[in-house]
């Protein structure tokens, strides 16, 4: 049985606080916390499936724009592609009887303009196709012709990671057999624009290079060795961070109440899986993270343990 927006919020155990049109700021909450989850859907009505579309409404102009922007890197199944092939692959992940197109979360932020949830969704609105940041996840949504007609439902909660996991699990479990069979790949099922589920499992879409590569971290000037003692920076990724903000693997394990060996084994597995938070780590090197990276890694570790 397909899922309404209301179904997903119930499954997430989060009160749905409201809905805004795509491109509209989510208002500040009247209570704490400002973190939470959000769902992009074909309808503003949380209780209906009537807006489901049998055919993926791709924008030929948006597809071509992405191909033009990422001309040098974008590949499909390891080969260069054209607009027709690329559009067909995107359409292969359309869920014809569903109204939910994307589900996401928003955690704490160092700098807040309205609220963490509002700011995160605003980043989603404004991130161009093909860009790496600030919100490149869910980029397939930007290839739709009806983007401006979509609705964003939202709810504030403290346990945003688990809420997102429960929400996306419900979507996958409730997907109809007919829709599942029609998908290009049904190994890991999720809404059209989601590329990863709440467990960190990635959609097998075969698309590579749709987002700009990560910018290499800037090396710390040699004239300032006191800022980053030689024992600390073990890779280019961490060398740009301030020494005062670095968190070691043992410290992260202490915060999590985890066995340090278990945590390090998990970190190595994440590095092999190319998790951007640990990209560039040198084999046998020490683990150091910025406070922001440590928080995000802690969230991911808790979701899986």
C-alpha cells in the first residue's frame, strides 16, 4: 500500500508541523528543538494519494543542463551518456503510485538564520544542479518539470536521524509490488530523489559525476606549526581544521560510549565505502576530525549501532 505524507510522519513518530510550497522558507518553530525532518511531495494534502503521477515528469531542459554542467565527469554505468539515456535512467526510479519524492533530515548547525530545519531546506532550494554543496543530496528532484508545484511538509524533533530512518523504512516496506517490479533497481528502495536510505545504503543508480567533486582541503601554512602540531594532521582533509577543534577517534569513542577498536573498524569501513566525512584518510594514519565532522559521524554511528 503506497504511503501518504501523513503515514510517513506517523511512522517517524514526529508531529507534522506544517507544509510550505517549494521555494518558501519554513517558519521558525514556536518550541525547541529547531532540528527535524522534511518530506517533499506532489501534494500539499498530507492524507491523499490522488496526486500520484504514472509517468515521471522530467524536464528535458533540466536534464540537458546537468549534462552540460557536468559534461566532463558525468557517466552512466561507467560510460559517457546522452540526454535520452540519462533521462531514462532517472525515470527508472520513479514510483508511479507514490506522492512522496524525497525525505530528509536537518541536524544542529553552528550558524542558524531561522532554524536548523528551515536553513537546511533553504539550502536544498538554492543548490544548483551539478553543485557539490550546500545540499547536493536529492539532486534528481531538480530535474523535474513540476518542481515549482511541489510541497514541503515538515516536523521538528530532537531524534531526527532515527526519525528519518523510520520514515524511509516505512516507505520501502509499503511500496507496492507492481511499483517495486517496475523500478530500474529494487535492491534498496527509497523515494525518487533519495540517493541513500536511513541506514546509509545507496541507491544503485549507476550515475557517477552528477555532482562537482569535493574541493581539496587547503594545507596549513608552514609558518604556523604551532597551530597544527605535526602529530595531528594526518591527511589533507584534516589539515585545514583548527587544532583546537580537532577530535580524536578515542575521544569520539568516549563520547559515544563505544569500544575504540569497534569505532576504528567502523571508520575504516566508512573510508572504504567512500564516506565523504572520512575521505582522504591515510591507511594506518591517526583519525582526527573537526567538531562538525565528529557530530555527523556520531549521528551516523548511532544510527547503525
